């Protein structure tokens, strides 16, 4: 069974950084592209970043481009989202997701950016 466990969220002030992790299991991790999504209260789910199976291809939402970096370590079955220069509008629950297995979701990790 596919399992996705997000971690690393927390409460930070604007301008600070966080690194989120998504520990994946139950599938051949290195064969799958991965995504990070976020959902803020009252808003729909937004695709934040995506990364190809080898990590060589990445893409970002315009709202986070230049501030966030998605990466992966296929030896650890883990996807990361480095978030720098955080803004209050980044406040959301962040989820990882498997590109070709979209039916699986973890519980997410809360990121709150507030002064």
C-alpha cells in the first residue's frame, strides 16, 4: 500500500525558511514523478512544485518560483520542499502526491507564516 507522510511544517515568521519532507513507501519510488500541493483555508488545492523521477526535471507555480526548491533523494524514498523567503500567503497545509498515483494522499503538514 502506498503511504505518504509529510513533515517539517511549523510556525515561522515572514522571510524565514522551512524544509518539508515527504517519506514515501509502498511503491517503487525512483520510478515515479512526485508533486507538492498545498491547500489554504477557503481555497482549492494548488500544485506548488513537481519533480521527475530522477530529479532532473522540476517545475514550479509562479507564486513560489525562485523561493521554493523541490528535490528528492531516491535512496531515502523522500521528496523535499525547501521553502525560503516565506510569505503569509504561503500559509497552507502542504501535501505530497505521486504523479501517476493521484488517489493517495497523506495527512499533510501545516505551514503557518505569521508575524
